[in-house]
C-alpha cells in the first residue's frame, strides 16, 4: 500500500522514529491499520535526472511489495540520499533490508 495523504506524511515526519544508512533513511510510525504503507521522498538533490530518481523509487516499491508480509504495521517514509544514485541494485536492496529490520525493532520498543 502507498502513503499518499500529505497530512499523514507530515505526521510521520513529526512523530516518527528514524534510522539512517549512507544511501537512505527511513522514518516510521505506527499506522494503526494492520499493514505497512510506503511513502517516498527522492528529491532533485539525489540526482538531477528523473530516470535515476525513478529507478530509486521503483527499486524501493519493489522491495516493499516483496516484503509486505514480513514488515511491521508501520507507515514508512523512505528518504533517498545522493549516494543512492550511484549505488548498484544489490547494495541498495541490502540497505533497505537492513534499515527496515532496524526500524521495526526501534518501533517495537515501548
């Protein structure tokens, strides 16, 4: 599922827990819906080329689609950093996997 509501984006940015990696960052907070939702923030600072930004978004959506059943019921906002534009697909996917597991552990703590 996708996170599309601007107010929900703002709520995640304000109250969410954060995890970082050199390629990207994840902010997440409980969704209360029983399933994970994904929001993306890939600015022109990452790459001026839309093709590169779209590739990052496509890889992120594909990872979350495959892992939907294993993810916590959180609203995730993935923020790409400029190094993500130069990373290969395997390194990017590994960074997503590491961060998604880490943020689920962080949000599970009271």
